[in-house]
């Protein structure tokens, strides 16, 4: 059964490159991916009962900050144990610290290589 | 009261300046640009009158810099062009007062006298305190905040209280050290509390615990970033945090960047001249032209159309550059155009479909950016796309090169918590 990995990023370019990067994992049947270029749409789907195995989110987005969105997910009893990774150009210790405090599992800095992203997903979802 | 500074962006003397002259109240006048370049010029001043007519968008920045230089300086904002929103922003950034124009002479003199009283109070409120906790000084403000820590949740609450105000890497490191000590004490069933105290230069956070062997904590301190700023005895451990700006000037680049003020779309559009914001129409035209050319390239895959796409991206970059504030984004778009110009035939032939998808998504991102800022004005930070666009450019470049050379280097940092 493939695990569901959600990508949330306002940039379609980033979503496209991320999709290309994880293509081998999709083709091997390890994961299925769902992408959102509007964080609000993702939150609205979550409210309707949508679930996932890993959330990978941008931090600086136009309408809602990725960390605020992650906080909302962590406050949802149904999803609070789901791992969340930040995928962002934001590289300051302060923001990472905030992410850690919210309960993020890790922080990936853009630009990222496909190998880096795949390794991170495999590690979090324990895919061999 | 020692010194008054008047900062303005208009050479014409202001009414309150003529009052100062009539009453022989000495003051020094500065241009806003000089202050933005060198805030140290305000060192030693007691009251700053900030009168901005053109540089309103710099207001938050200037006020914060002055307060970082010296918290005691009284900042009085006065501008004929201020809206309620500007006043709120100025006050929340640390301004002490706002003078609504027109102002009369007696009001100005009364205000100046009030500032003198306020200043005396600010300068003299530190006194010897009998009930102090920290191990550094007894000359602290009369207030303190006490956190009783019995379990990890209490410690998290304490951490949360301070972390958002930590403005330097050094402070973050010290707070993390305190958190670790707290965790260690909880694990060892030591009930304790932490008291926060302050004077003009420092904050002091002091653990008060049931006696523990000093060597344990001492060993932890030696290995940590607090070793120069910690003192301890059998019952207490105090750590001091610098309030002054000297430390901030040594901050690494990324932290400094993070501290720059965010500008919302609405603020940007409101404070930008119409002739600049109307360049948005030109951007829309270029986006349309780009879509047409990308459709064309999608079917023809010819070099000439690709060149035209590169030129359109270049034009987009130049227009964005003219709109103030977006030089970083402009640079990123320019990089894309440059890459298209310089890409070799082989890379283009091998990746034509991928290039088409990349172009469509880039144009989509730019349309979303433009409408989010200029049309819907719903973006809370107009720079949200800048770094992301630069990263996307690098990413695309790597992706296309990888497809050509069949190599994948491992790059991009991952940190697991």
C-alpha cells in the first residue's frame, strides 16, 4: 500500500521539480503524491477528513505561513502524530527552532537535489 | 534634557523647529538618509522628532534601529502624510508619541516638558533592589517574572515565552542551554523556578533549585555558549543576555535578513507611486506574450522561439526591477533568461518537454505573484517569492544538466529534529 506524501508550496515550479524528484518512489509503488499550490485548499481538505502519511511544506507562502499551517495540523488530534518536513529557502536558526518547537520532523533547505529529497522521505517513512 | 534631534526628509523648516528657535531649545537636524546609513549619529540624543513626508515606508525600520541603539531615546513621530495605519505601525514599532499636525506652540512646549519628566524617570528607575535573584547585580528594575517549573510542559511554556523575542543566535543558543538544564533538573526530580530580571543593558534568567553538586552544571557550562555569561552557586544558576546592539551587528547574514521588516501587499501598493504600480499592466502583457510563445515552442521546439521566450523573461525582469523593492526577484528571473540564452542545443533537444513544463509553471508563479500583490493585495509579505524563485532557477538548472549528463550530485541541507 503506497504511503501518501503531500507537498504544499505556492510555487508550481517547486511542486513540479519535487514531483520529478520523487518519481522513482512513485514508480516503485512506495508512495503516492498529492500536491497543493494553495495551503488553504489543503487545510480545507484536511477538515473534510483527508489524511496523509507525510506532509512536506514550504514556509514562506503568500496567504498562510507554512509553520502556522503545520501548527494547525499538529493541533488536529487525528493528525498530530503525522510527520511534517519543511522544504524551504528559509535557513535561519530562529525559524528552524520554531519549526522544532511546533513539532516538525525535519527541515530541508532549497534548492534540493532529488537524491536529498528521496533520502529524507525514505528515512521518515522508513522505506528501504 | 540633553539633546533633541530632528530627522526629516524635507529641507523646509517645520513649525516645531521655529518654536525651538524662539524658546532657545537647542536641536540638531538630520536628513533621514544619513540616519538610515548611520544610526550611530543619534548616540547621546534624548528625544528624536521624526518627521517623514516621503520615506514613510522606512518608518518602522528607523524606529526599531533607534530603539536598538538606545531604548531610552524618546521618539516622537510627526508627519502630515500619516494615516491611522501609519500611526499604529509607528507606535507598535516603539515610537513614544505622535504629534498630530497642525500643532500649537503651547502644546509643543508642554510635550517637551513631559518628555523631560519621562526621561528622568527612565534614567533613574534602576535602584538597588533587596529582593534580587541573579548572581550578577542587585541594580535591577523593580519588576521580575517568575516561572515555576514542575514538569516539561512548564518548561516549554517558559521557552515559548522567550524564544519569540530572541533576536540573535547567541540568545537562541543560551535559551536552548537553559532548556537542556531544565530538562536535566526535571529528570532528576529537582523542583525549581526560573526568574527573569533586567537592567538597562542585560536580561538575567536565574534558576533557583534545591542544592545540587555544582560540578555537574559547571561541566555543562564549560562546553556551552553560556560560559562567558553564566554564574552559579549551590542554589542558583544565572545567565545574562545582552540587550545592546553591538551584539546584533555581529549576527550572521541570514539572521540579519530575517529581521528586515516584512511589507504586506496592501502597504506596498498604498505607499508606492501610481506610475510604478501601473507597470503591473506591462507585466500582464508580457505574461500573455510568454504564454503564446511557450505554446509555440511546445509544438515547434525551435531555437528562435526559445530565444524570444528568453527575451520576454529579460523584459519581465527589467520591468520588475523598475517597480522598487523587487530587485532580488528581478535577478532571479534574469538568471532564467540567461540560462535559456546560454543552454546548449543538446540540453534543449533532450529536455524540450521538461522545459515547456518549467516555463508554464514559472509563468503561473509570476501571474500568482503579480495578482497576489497588485490585484488582490492579499499577500502578507511581498518578498515571499524572491528566494523561492532563485532556488527554483538553481533547481531547474541542476535538473536539466542532470538529465543531460546523467549525474545527480547530493545537495540541499537536511536537518532532522
